[in-house]
C-alpha cells in the first residue's frame, strides 16, 4: 500500500545508501578494503543494521562503490559529448572528469579481492566498455579536425589514464589533491597536434585492451 510517507521513506533510504557508499569510499581508500564494517557504519552515521540491510556483505558494498564511480563518469562523458562541440575541449574535459575513477583504481591496487569483484561485475564492465568507446570517438574527432596528433588511439589514452591514476597514490600528501589534474594536463599537452618526437611501436587500440582484459587473470587487472 502506498502512503504519503512512502516517498519520504524512499528518500531516506537513498540518502542512507549514498552516505554509506561515500563513507566506505573514504575509509577504504585511507585504511584499506578490510576495515571492519562497523567502522563504515560509524563513519556514515548509520546503525550497523542499516548498513547490512543495504549491503549484506563487503563484496556487495565494494561492487556498489565501483558501479557508482563508473556510472558517474559515464554520465559526465555523455553530457560532455552532448554539450561540447569542440573535439579537443571535449576530450580534455572527459579525461579530467575520468580522474574520478582513481578510487576504483586504488581499490584494485590495495586488494586482490576488490580487483576480482570489480572485474566480475557486469555493470562495471559494461560502463567501462562504453567509456572506452566514447573516449575512442573523442580521439578520432580531435584527430579529424587537426587538434590532436594522429599517431595515438583511444586505447593509448586509456592506458595512460590508468598509469596516471595509479601513480597519484604515491604522490606527496601536499600535492595529491591536484595530482590527477596536474599530470593529465601534462599528458594532454603532449597529445596536441604539433611537431613532436615520433612514437615507437604502434597505437594501442580499444580491441587490444578488451583482449588483454579477457586474457588476464582477475588479480592482474588494473587498467581503467
């Protein structure tokens, strides 16, 4: 039976879910993914019963954090594609927003179990594939209008983004908040269409990344 209180109860449940995910993301990032669930509940300001009603185990909580992170970046990528007509600005905006995936990358570095959970989640995989497709389209558009060097591909940028996001966590504490934007900006400067050093090897394609992810053991997967 629906009552006038139902929307409020649903809103309260959503707020509790969001508070738990935000608290878990912060606590796991700082202290590792094996922190007791009671600490997550305290950080979120909810009872342990409320936490377990939403997330019956650690695996479901880690999966929700990963899905939320990828979905947020995917929504932003779609919005950038809709509103930004300049391919180079769209690409830069996308990569800087994609830095929000650093939490997921951090979990994968900290915990083999977290890597396996995220690698096996079909929603995370679907979002990852769509993000790489959007990235590849942005790269092709920027190359087509002459703003980006022609000897790289979307797969190259996916690899570089993963390297940057993994390296951020060893940066000194005083520069860590700005580290992703700093090094992605340096990377983007090197991708503009202007005379530069010829690159060895061939571009990494999106298909290369998909094949590598398919063939690699879950414990070894750290690529965005």
